[in-house]
C-alpha cells in the first residue's frame, strides 16, 4: 500500500526551469528504485529518468540528458526532477513511478507504483 504523489508542475517558457517532486506515502519505500515518465497528448508514455535506492546510479532518456537531473531524499521518501533548458517538446504529463530496479524502469518494466501525474507546459 504505497502511494506516490507528484507536485511542482506548471508553465515555463522555452529555456526556463521547473522542479518536480514525488512523495511516497503509506508503507516505507525502503529499497525501492524510482523514476519519472512522461506522456504528451496523443502519444505513448515514455521513460525520462530513473535512480537507484542508494542514488549511486542514474539513467536518462537521450532527449533529456544534460538538461534534467534526478535526485532523491530517502529520509523524506521523496524524489525530484530538476528540469533545465526546457523545450516545447518537453510538454507532457509527468508521472512518478517506483519499482525494484532502476534499470528495469529505464525499460518501462517493473513499475509497481504510479503517481497520478502532473502537467508541465513549455510554451512561449
């Protein structure tokens, strides 16, 4: 019984920045890998980034490498996505997800938990 809740979505201009947060509630999230996915209107849900429990390894989609940074604070049961140099193509609903393996999340596998998503709109 773990629930994930995203926050921090909103509007940004191209080149701007936003930070998304994901907080787990219910059971402890010990050992759980976390990741971010996004889904643009009319498109499939795509992997964005993932992070291991210990935060020693991260993965990023090629489209966001060098611009987005994933991090976590296990004491707060939280995960974050810092999005810099935003582009219009980043516009999507962003979802927080959890599972046993960050590498599996990268392949859109092993997603045991999902948040309901937050909208990020990048437009001039």
